[in-house]
């Protein structure tokens, strides 16, 4: 494993870390604590030292299992959790002091810690970025010793740029992958200038970029890849990175020809690591073997200039319009 400096925090974090949305289950499947613990253990064994979770993952069970698990470790990983999506109505009005304090305290209880390593606002409505009182409250929670660091998880680049207006923001979690190239245009440069850590989420475009899916692939009825392809439940950019599924399959076939392989997982992650602005990548894993698949990216040599150019050409041909202009 290689490590990178996590922005202005100065902390060294693993290039490949662990996202825990699917921890111990696939989307929509029952939660399995035994599998969850084995998955966390696989991450530690491969030198991953950062876990990313949220208070809504598995109804809080993701936080609870992580909290319980890290109690068994001598050297504890850095745990990022996210807050805000528990709101019944996800509006800017919900981001008030009472709600935020309650959510933070609930996460502290779930993780069984005095202070959260880092908390991110969980893709709040755009208007929240124009509410300085929210960020002042996070500053106050640091003073009170309830959180050590904070940042935001965003849907759109413009939200990330606005978040960087607040000095206390130390990290931004953003979708970036072979099907989402726009962050390279300006966002990364600004983040580096501000020494803001960049956490890359949805790095495999909900699995599209593994190369394993076909037109015949099916997903469970409670899997967002079934019910949210057009944004029926939440931002459609969260599902296949907002890419039309069949168009995405065409792009994947083109990428397979570029790299002469049907398994794109490690290559897609290695591509992300070609960008110095990236602090860490958080592919999810529902079971241990997926952790090992993801970590294989660190073993690959750097991609060549020709390969990087070829990825850009595939993007421009299949993906750019309309994805580039939405997020």
C-alpha cells in the first residue's frame, strides 16, 4: 500500500481505502455482521487505514460494526462518517443546530468514540453551502471536542468549490472516475491550492467500470441500480455516475479494447491514482475478496500517456454529453 497526505490534516492515508455503503451486504440484501467484520479485517490486513461510512448506511449498523471492530485494534484506522441524510425531508431547513448536534452525538455513540475523526455533510442541498452558520457550528463542535475534522460530500463540482470558501473545510468527497472527468479541469487545482483533501467516491461507477456487467445483468429490486437510474429516489449521478446504462456498456467495451482485458477494476482505480490531487479512493466492498480486488490497483504500474489519452477519447465519444455538463 502507498500513502498520501490527506490535505491540511497532515494525516497519511492509504491510497485505496474502504467505502462501507455495502458493508456486509449487497445493496438491498440483509446485513451480515460476520461478513462485515471479515471485510473490515481484510482491509486492515492490506494496510488500508481509512474507513468511510455514514449514519444512514445499514440504518446505523455500518457505524456500529466499525466502532465495535476498531476497539479490537492496537492501531486504529481513520474513520470518516457522514451526516444529514437521516432528515425525513432533506431540505436546507433541516441543517439546523439541533439536528446537526443530534446526528453528531448519535454517530459518536454508534462509533463509541468521544470525538469523530472526521464528519462530512452528506450531499446537502446546494443552499446549505450558502449558510455560513452551518460551518460555524462545525467549527464550534471542533472546539467542544466532538469532532476532530470536517468537510463535505458533494454532488456537483460547484458545491465543492463553494465549500472551499470556508477555511474549516479540510476534505471534499466527490464522484470521480473514467466516466466523470470534469473535476480535472479546475476543481483539483483549487483543492491543491487550498490544501483540501480529495476523497474519491463512486470510483467504479456503481460497478459499471469493473467490466463485469452486460445487457442481461440484473439487480435486486432494492438495489439503487434498479430503482434510481433516472433519479427516482435521489440524485441520478449516484447510480452509474449518471451514465445511461447501455451507453455505459458501450464505453466499457471500448475501454476493454484499450487495456486488452475484460477485468477493468484495478485499472479503473489505478487511473484515478494518476491524479496527484486525489488523497484517497473509497471503493465499496460487500465481502473480503472485493477488498483484495480493489487493493490490486496499487500493484499496477502507472498508466502511459497513450492510455490516459485513450480514456479521454472514450469519455468524449460516449459519455461527455450530457454527463459533463450536469455535475
